[in-house]
């Protein structure tokens, strides 16, 4: 009976898990010293201001 209980427990863990949700926060890349690019859903920046963001 232990095997059946373990299987039931595993099934509950797998099927009752919340759905995976991904939230894209944007991209940021450093190009050089004090220079970078940044893009989010509403904002795009490049240069020094993107580097300090």
C-alpha cells in the first residue's frame, strides 16, 4: 500500500501545481565602458543613461 500512497501523493503534487507565468522585464546590454542599451515595454534608452539605469 505504500507504493499506491506514494503514487497518489506524486500525482497530486504534479497536477495541482500552479501554472508557470513569465513576465518579460525587458533587455539590457552593456556595449562598452559607460555605454549600454536598454529596452522595456514602454521605455527605450541608449548611452550613459541606460548604463546607470
